[in-house]
C-alpha cells in the first residue's frame, strides 16, 4: 500500500520555479489554475530522485 502523504509532486509556479509538494496538498490547487499535468517515469527522474523516482515516477504540474 502506498501512503499518499509521502508521494512528492513537482509544481511549476508562475515564477518558473519548481516546488515540491506532497500529494495530499494538491487539494489547494484548483482545476482552473492548471496549465499542464504530466506523469514521468524515465531514467532522468530515476537519476534525480533515486529509488523513489524509479518506483513511483514523478507527477509534474504546471500552473497558469
């Protein structure tokens, strides 16, 4: 079983910087704020995030 409180999501804010959020905090983002939503699981994610990246991949969200 996966504890969703432990999964990280990368959110790109208006400033252009990525910010790490916990999956449970996504309720603070409204659908109207979304520009793109992407799931990545590749060697780059694995290199950046290690074992977690390899197992779960990474959710990348870009806001308007």
